[in-house]
C-alpha cells in the first residue's frame, strides 16, 4: 500500500498498533519499540550481515525483558 505522506503512513501504523495492543494486551509503547527495532535491523541487514553484532542486552531490553545496566563503582 502507498501513502500520500509520511504523516498518513505514521497514522496508519499507529492505528494498527493501537488495535493490536487492545486485542493482545501488549502495551502500545512496547509494540512501537518492536516496530522501530525491527526496521532498524532491516537497515542493518542491508550491509553485509557479518559486519554487525547485536548484543544480547539490547535485544532483551527491546523485547521488554528487565535488564540491569552494569555499573562500575570505585572501591573507595
């Protein structure tokens, strides 16, 4: 499907995600993040796939799994 503008495409995506959120109970914010992450990965895969490494923490965080950041603290 072709849209007249970027704004009309964004509205269509938002509407579809809102419906999916209501039907599945998955928070709308999480669905938005999943779409953004998916599009990001598609762009990365346009380069040679061996040129990129996706770290597990990022993948888990995008999927909503709680991930604690590693913090380095001084022993003083």
